[in-house]
């Protein structure tokens, strides 16, 4: 009995193995895929020119296409051309009832195609595209998956250069919103509607790096447009980029501050050092002008004033003001010398006149008759004399204590010449005014940056 049981068990096991091998030999899944494709896409069975029906095969409803994308990289954001370049994996998914097939009890999950013209495709285009191309190395980076329930997934990798209108009023303290717009070209909303896929319609690579910008966040939205030919479905992604300020701080703001401070060195040089002061002022002015032209060369010629224009314009004004200050000092120095020379000449002339007058008086005394009498005025007047009282009042007025001079006048009196006083006042005035400008500039533009961010609705 034991031997018989073992025999039947071995026979049953070998029968199961042979049946399984026979079934596997019967079903060739690759051959099955070919037959299914021929069945659903064969000649006279499927017309790619006809759009799929709506929900549940309803013909009078539009075809719904769900869209999602994976943002692989952002290569550049060009301020001058106002454009940016991206590389993304773009996906569309819709249902076509004509493409249903038998999945062989779940063993055939989906069919894969590499020819997009075999099935109907939505006529989507990127409305703000400037340039674009597909990737064909080593093979075209595109595929179509057809699922048993008739669902179609289209995926492709593309690179795009898209227009990005920028507002540079706060440059380089600005934030820019660059959009990616997708719309139907020929089918109206009565026939075709694009929808964002629920869940996570836009994915961004984790290690995304931009040299001068940071991608802060993004927002998906709808942007349907109406024209004379009808209403067309449209999707958009708004990408919020924040400009990295550290680059501009090192390359623009700190060098401009250094140039302005170097121009103040001329206030501490002697007013007689004309070559040194002129060369310092002209050199800083030309350097500042070159810096300004280099900054504007990398930006588009816009009609409004940018934040960087205010900064460079004020810095250029300070440098130019330092050069004009030396011109004023030089003029004051020369006018002071002329006045001193004229004063000396007048003093010499008065001295000569006095000497001549004394000589004339002495000669008159010698020529006067010795018997002549002179009317002598009394040296002492009586107390009631009105003339004496008037003289006393004048003396009292002149003997009143003088007014105490202010501290500024006392301090400026230490510098005898007007040119020296101009230099001393400039040493204090220029840094104070520049510090006040910095306070107003940074307070104004940093506050406007936060205000614009709140208005954009990205907070």
C-alpha cells in the first residue's frame, strides 16, 4: 500500500508540472501583444483621426485629458532676452473606448507603442514657447501605454525655451514669475478639455540648482482663452524664482561703495596737491561710469527706472560731486589769495598816505609864525555838558559784553581759509548723506519686495 501511494503522488506531481509547462508553451505573451495590437489597431478597425468619446462613451461630451509633468532641469534664465529654458518629462492620459482589450486574467498589464501616430493624440501646444526639440539619443524618448480598460498614457521628454516677461523695477532685489502654458490648438472645450492630474500634477527634481536664482514654489492653474473661433482649454504652471542677491552684493554694491569712499580721499589731501586730487577724482569717475555701463549691458533697455539704476546713479553723483568739490576748493583758494594780495596792497597804500600826511603836517608847523595863537579847546568838560553825556552813552554801548559765538563758528574759526573750511565740511557731509541714502534705499526696496510678494499671493 505504501508503494502504491508513493506512485500515485509522483504521478500527480508530474502531471501538474507537465500541464504548467504546456500552458506556458501555449501562451507566448509577446505574440499575444501582437495579436491584440492587430486586433485593436488593424486596418479598418481604428481611425486615429477621430477623437475618443466622452465619459462612458458619451459622444456629445468632450474628451478629458489629464496632464502632469516632471521638471528635470532649468538650464538658464536670461534677463536680457526675457526667457528661460527647461527640460521636462511631459505626460498626458485619456480614455479611448475603442482600445479596450482582454488582459488574459491580469497577465497582460499594458501594451507599449513608440509610434504616436498610431493612435489619436490631443493637439496640445505650448503657447509661450520660443524654441523646442525632442530627444532622440539613443532612441526617441517617447512611449505610449495602452491599458486594458482603454486608458492611454503618453509620455515624452522635451526641452523648451519659453518666454518669461519680467518686471525689473526691483532688480536685483526682485522675484520673477515664469509661466509654462499649454493649450489646445484646434479642439474647443466642446470637444477637448485639459485637466491637471489629481494628487501631484507637477514634480520637480530634488537637486535642482540655478546659478543666480532659487525656485521658491510653483502653482498650477487654468487659463482658458476665448477667441473668434471658440473657447480653448488651457493649463499653466507659474514658477516663482527669487534672485540670489549675494552675487550682486559682491559684484556691484560693494565695489560701488568702495569707489565712492575712495573719491572722498581727496578731501584729506592738501589743496595744493592739484595733480593728485584731479587724477583721483577723474579715475574714480571713469571707473564708476564703466561699472554702470557694464551693468546696463546685461539688461534689456526698459522704459522704467530699476533699483540698480537708482544705486549706480546716486553713486555716480557722489563721485562727480567729489570732483566738483575740488573745483570749488581750488576756486576758493585762488580767490582767497587774490583778496589777501589786494588787502596787502591797500595796507601799503594807506601806510604811504599816512606817512605823506605826517610829513606835510610837520612842514606846515615849521612854516607857521611863532607869534600865532591857537584856540585851545578845554580838555575837561563840565558835568552838565550835553556833549559829554552823549559820549558817555556811546562808551557804554561799546563796552557791552560781546555775544557768545556758536560752537560751529568756533570750530570753523580754527581753519582760517575758506577752501580749508569747504574740505572739512565735505569730510562730514558726504559720508552722512551717503549713509542716509543707504538707509532710505534699503528700507524702500526691501519693503517693496515683501509687499509685492504678498500681492502675488505666494505667501
